[in-house]
């Protein structure tokens, strides 16, 4: 694994832990990104909505890499994406590295904002 990437990622986790508690992992970070992108603030989400939020987050962070394209929001204001190109075959470590890099880019591009999310 890329040591510099892991150091940057751990710094992000530490920063988010200050606001959201000590049990922050990649899945939690993706959930937070999904809530942020939905823009409706934190509320109690149904199970299927949590899955949808994770999907929104994955599409959002991988969009700059050319894998997804934002299509717009539906009538309930949920963002929708289209798959542009398939992800290459990745082993678990490569997939984790790609997602960590994409999450870091997201937070760096968005000024580490979590304005819509309140613990």
C-alpha cells in the first residue's frame, strides 16, 4: 500500500473522528459523503436509503476518475449517476486504495466540508 496515501487517509479519519466519534472507517465516510451530497441534512434513514446514500457517495467520488457521470436529481432531490466505464478488475487492496484516494480528493476538493451533516 502507498504509505503517503495511508498517512493522508489516517489524518482525514482522525479529523472526522473529532466530529463524528472514534469508529470512523471507509464505509462511515462514504455514508457521510452520501448524506452531504443529498443535501437534506442528517435524519433517520431507512435501510434502503442508507444503501442508496452509499451508492451516491461511490458515484460522487469516482466521477472525477471518469467512471460515473452525474445526470441530475430526481423528484425527491436524490442525485442520479450513469456508469460511463467499468472499473478495472481490482483486488481488495487495490479497491481500498482507489476508494481512499477518491475520498481524499473529494474532501480536498470540497474543503473538508461536512456542513450538512451534524452528529
